[in-house]
């Protein structure tokens, strides 16, 4: 795929450059609680503006139902982008309507605009090729060149990700080029030992990547809500912990295959439990206790890795040369259940391994828990996209950037 450096060499002064970014930031009302994704696209937007392009930034945010919804407006993201650029950023209140056309028409060389949430138009996410294509046609009218830099969306066959690049000269932005380069280090010529840490709520969300990694990883560490399905598959009681009964046969098969292939599966040996899921708004004390992973009381819910598990996992990561981590080890948003996730992050900071934090909640946890992002090899902006890449899937947004 052609890169933004090739575009800049060709010259962009006076050209309208459509940058498909990922500004899907978490909001508390209109307050951005984590601006990591905006910062990630900043190098691409800034470089284009410096070169005299008229930059049109577009993104989705949340899951609106194909119609305008003030709760999902990109206005706060546009304002924050302007703060980070140190320049005014214009904002269009629609996607391809009168406001978008007028806002783009008013841009001078080196100026930046953000158009409203792409998912306010049903054509963005439509499964109908014609409807999606019609929306892409209207987006194409706003630009002369396309730059794909929204890695968190490249696994979606959406109009702005898949169809629009076919209608314009297209290039990969700095973020996508970096993300792809990092993921190649996890799939080809991997430095070993290669350890993978998988957490999060559901086993079903990780089935594909576990299946793929059984052929590639040396050890797989399991935490989060999905750990309890693994423990149940081993015959242990898990109390009222999150459990996907229907996934137990698949998990048992993975454990069997791992043993056959010599891949080490590491499961919690103790867990932090509480009578109920904690209140994440008030952060009220949840009265946690610690239980052995094979002896979780019936009335208790596992909500984090225990201290012995934290030590075990740190030891399993200490000698790794490559580590991929996706998914928190517990309900890290509550202080009573953050130690497991903190321990994994600290182990990666302490390890000489090339470490990749696979986006989503893992990336959010690193920031929320106060870690220096530069202490990790790479923090991805796309959890789902990273996982699908590691599953060996073709990602529509990357395929569209290929020539």
C-alpha cells in the first residue's frame, strides 16, 4: 500500500485530503475521558496541514442508529483535535449535507475540518453494497485524496473504510502504517519466547484468536471474566462468576490441543471475589476476599486475579521476548479489582520483551492506571482490528488501501 510519505512527496498543497480517522473516544457527557485515539491520528493530520492540504477528518463515534443523536456528536473530539493541533478546527454539523459541503469549501490551505459522526448516515454501516456505495459517492465529492488512518475501524466493511478508497487516490496514514508494521512482528519472524495475555469478559470474543495463536504462541495466559469458563472446563466450581457454559466444549478442545502442541496455558491459581458486581459509579467498597481458583464459594463472584496469580503471571512474562496483551484481568475500573490488570501492565514495563497492548480496554487501563505509554513497545488503537489481524483475517480497510 502507498503511504502518506509518498503522498507528501507528490505534493498536497491546495488538495482536499479526506482522513478517515478513529475519533471514537469515551465520553462522560461531552467530556472526553481518554483522548488516546485523537492523539494517535495527530501526526498524520498535522503533517498534511503543514504541507498545505485542506484536511477533512471523518470518523464514527459509538453506535448511533443511522440518524443524528447528540449523545454521539463528534463536536467534543473536534474541539480536542484543535487543542492538540494548536489551531482552529472547523466542525460540520452533518456528514455530506449543506454544512459539510460549506465547511469544506471554506477551508484554506493548511486548515482542518471535522465532519459529523459518519454513523449518523445509514449508508455508512449498511450491508447493502448499493446504499453503502451511494454514501461513499457523496463523501468522495468532499475530497481529492483519501488517507486511511482509522486503524480501529479497518475490520469493518463500512462506506468510509472500504468503499471510499476505491473512489479516490488512496494512501495509508502514519498510524495504520505503524499498526501494520507492529502486527507483522507478531505474525512473522516472531522473537521467542512469545507470550500472549488474553482477558476480557467473554471467551466467545477470543475464540478465533486463541485458535490461531495455538499455532504460534509459546504460552497463553488467561484472565478476566473469560478465565472462569476455562476453570469450569477443568472441572472447578466458579460460584456466580461470569460463565459461558456453551463454550466449555471449545475451551476443553483448546486445552487439549495446547497440551498436544506444547503450548503452555496459564490459568489463575487464586482470584479476588465479592458477593456482587461492584458499583463502578460510586466506587463503593465491594468487600473483596481472595479464594483459590479451584475453590470459589458458591455465593461469590470472581472479579480479578489474586496475588499469587499476579506473581505467577509476572514470572511467565519475565523471560518473554515478545508479548501481546488484549483484555483486562478484572474489573479494573474499580480500585478493589484493579491489581490483576496493574500487575500485567507492570510486568510488561519490567520485561525486556517487545510488548504490544492490543487496544480497547487494555489500552484504556494502561492510561487509567497511570502507566507511561512510552514504557510499552506499542499501544494499539484497535482492539477488534488487532484481534482479527492476529486471527489471519482479511481486514476490509487494509485491503482497500492495497493497490
